[in-house]
């Protein structure tokens, strides 16, 4: 996904339902880039488009409810070890030895 689409994603994530003009004001991206980014987000299935009752010429854009990604317990332990600065080094006998990374 291009950086512009990632930025628009974040703007919509924090801003909720917004028009293209509001997205432009928040992201400082040109209108053409926003249209391209919205198209990419729509193709990826992230975007929802709604009718804007205040101005029928515009649409409101937002994100679909995106399910959280589940990570198994082993992977969570690996991530926790990396964050703590501790890694496991295995000896020739395949016994784990802890090593602190500085």
C-alpha cells in the first residue's frame, strides 16, 4: 500500500467519517492524491463510503470494522522477549540459555 493510502487510513482511523475536503485538511495531501488513496483503500476492502446528507455532492468516507489479528502464545512470548532485551540461545545440547542484549 502506498504511503499516501497509509496516511489517509490513519486520518480516517482517528477522524472517523470525513469528506475528501476534510481528509485533505487533516493530511495536507492534494485532492488527486486523496482520490487515489481512497481508491486503493476501497480496493483493499478497508473503506466504507456513505451518503453525506448535508451536501449530496459529497460522500463521507470511513473505515470498516477491521478485526484484530490474533497471534499465538508462542509468538507473543517471542515478541515479549525481544522487547525485554532477553533472547534465548541454545547450547549444543539444545538447552536454552538466556542472554541479555545491550
